[in-house]
C-alpha cells in the first residue's frame, strides 16, 4: 500500500491551515489504494537550519532534525497544504524541507 504524508505548511497562531488540511485528508482517505497521514509542522518546531553539514552531505546531528526526518522518512510521497505568504511558501515550510534530503 502506498503511504502518503499530508504536510501542513503553516504554523502561525489562528491559522486556517488545519481546517484545509483536515479537508484534504478526509477527501484523500476515501481512496482505497493508499493511506494518508497528516503531518503538522507545528508539532516539529525547527530552528533556522543549524546542522553543521548540509543534509545531502552527511547525517544530521541535532535531535530536532532527527525527529523531523524520522517522521517523514516512512512515506512514499507527500501532499503539501500551504498558504502563500508574500508570493512564496511560508519560511517554516522551506526550513523544514531544507532540513531533509534523502527523506
Ligand atoms: C504574512 C502573510 C502574507 C500573505 N501573502 C499572501 C500572498 O502573497 N498571496 C495570497 O494569495 N495570499 C496571501 N496571504 C493570505 C494567506 O495565504 C491566507 O490567509 C491563508 O489562508 C493563510 O493560511 P494560514 O492561516 O494557515 O496561515 C498572506 C497571509 C499572510 C499572513
């Protein structure tokens, strides 16, 4: 069975993202050919990228990075539910992606 992670890309107080992400999860879960799991970036607070070695060149040393990459490693693919902030993705989403590589 294919396993898909639905990443919620906003973390600000009073965000509307959880409502949208839950809707996406409900719609996706009607499928019987994949499983879907909601991943909330608010559950994985990460400082600005603070690994001494870029993730593509070496293993992560910080526990917060290891917790985040362990959370997303099992999935075959992702759907990202994100707002647009000033013409781009939220900084927390970009930062979370930058903390990972192989995953
Ligand atoms: C700082 C900030 C910048 C935004 N910039 C844009 C934008 O460039 N384009 C747009 O369509 N909406 C923009 N919006 C509106 C958000 O995308 C919209 O309100 C979204 O639902 C916010 O999601 P959230 O509540 O999960 O943070 C912006 C909102 C904020 C807070």
